[in-house]
C-alpha cells in the first residue's frame, strides 16, 4: 500500500496541537485593512482553533498529523 499524500494547502494553513485540537489563523487580516476597525484587527491577531465540527475534515487532509 503506498503512502497517503498530504494536502499541501492544508499543511500550510493548519497545525495540530498536542491536545488534538487544530490551530489556524484568523480571517480578514491580509488586505483592505484601512476600512476595518481597530478592534476587528486587534482581535484577529494570534491564532484560533478550528471548530470541533470541522476538525474531521482537517484530519482527512492531514493523514499523518
């Protein structure tokens, strides 16, 4: 049986923590920042967790995570 391939786009966007939760970045921080409020930009810093209902999709794309 050949090795399964990892979806490279998912590998660049998600990391699996030791607890099993999946880490990702917040949305809306790339461009067009001048019209977004200071609060929105501040709250989008750092990392976020993928919703537990969607974690199985990420694991399907990262077979060795």
